[in-house]
């Protein structure tokens, strides 16, 4: 993060001087006024100078990359970090060997990291930043396997007439199951239980 | 793992300098004691303990291969 202190006759002049040195625009920085220029009394006492500290704001993507890089290093995982901004969302993908530790059992570590990443970056940026974290396309693969599971289970429910309770899933994962079966006229889905053990139930539609 | 917990906690609190982690090796477990400034307790615990749970998940995953249980305690 780069910071510059500068002086000037007025706050505006001091800021302008700092911006010129940093080579950035006004909207890219945060300004902290360290000293206001003194009031001139009867024109006798010379005016004091304004002193400001100007700090270049980091983008959400930079803050996110920094955090995840530090965390992975401390976890002993080596990975490449790609960040892509699409509309107001940040998509991060990690690629490398042995990302098992980052993904965890059924993606629970990946979900935990994503949650913390959202907290940390939103806090630093002073606004809500929505970030999606994936590792080696894990979420895409998981989504495909959940859709296959949904269809398999619906077949079983139709065959046996018994309702089937799936294992606990995150809200996002449950949504994938609900969506996969929403147009199936013979079965219907609901969720039961409390987070984080909430489960999807598939039953015959009556 | 101590370093990992420090990184996670420091990124979440208002007083990163007050973050302290003490790591203790027991026979079948590694116990990590996390201390933060009193006003930052809520930040590392979160609503319904969600932040604390996420921290535990990540730290446990990092220590997974050691064959020991990893316990994260947040102490006042």
C-alpha cells in the first residue's frame, strides 16, 4: 500500500502535491488531514502549512488476493490465485497440487475460507464485497455430482414411494438439489433441520 | 498452525496488535488458545459462532495430516 505525506498552503494544495507524486487521481486515494493551515491573525503571523497523508486505496481484488495468499502459505499449500471481477462479484480460483487441505471434506474448508474472505475483504473495503472462492473447479464438479445425486434419488423415491433424506448440505448445495428437481412432477423437495445440519428431503408429490 | 490462526484473527479484528496465540502440544491434541482485545471478541466469534466455526474448520484442515486433534479455544 503506498502512502505519501505532503504540505501545501491549503489542504487542497497539499492533496494535489501528494497526488502528483503518487501519480494517481483523487478518486483512487483516501486523504487524512494531519494539520490544518493556521488562521492568519491581522496579517502578522504567517500562515502555517497544511499537512496531509494520502493513501492509495487497494481494490477488493488486491485485498482478497493478499489475504488468501497469506492464509495458504500458513497452511503449507502452494497455489496460483486468479481473481476475476464480474459485475459486482469477485471470482477467485486457486490452482495447484494438493489442494485437498483447502477444499476439505465435501468442500467445508473451501466454504469456511470463502466465508472468512468475504468478512475480511468487506471489512477492509468498508462495503459489502461478495466473493466466490473455488479451487481447481471443485464447485463446478460438486454441482454436477449434486445434480446427478438429485436425479438418482428422485428415481428411487418414485420406485419405492418412500421419502429420502439427504445428508446435511450448505444453503447453496441445497438450492442446487431443489432447482434440479423443481420441474419434476412426481416428486417434491423441502428442507428440514437447523443449520448447519439442514437436509433436503425428497418425497412423492401427492 | 499458530501462524495461520494469527493471520486469520488479525485480519478480522480492529486491534491486530492485541492478537495472541498460544500453542500447546498435548498427547493426543494440539490446543491453540486465541486471545483478542475484549471489544474484538464478537468479531472472532460472529453471529451464532459462525466466524469461530469457520476459523476452526480452516485451522483443523491445515493440521489434518498430523494425526492429532486440533482444538481452537477462544479465551477471554
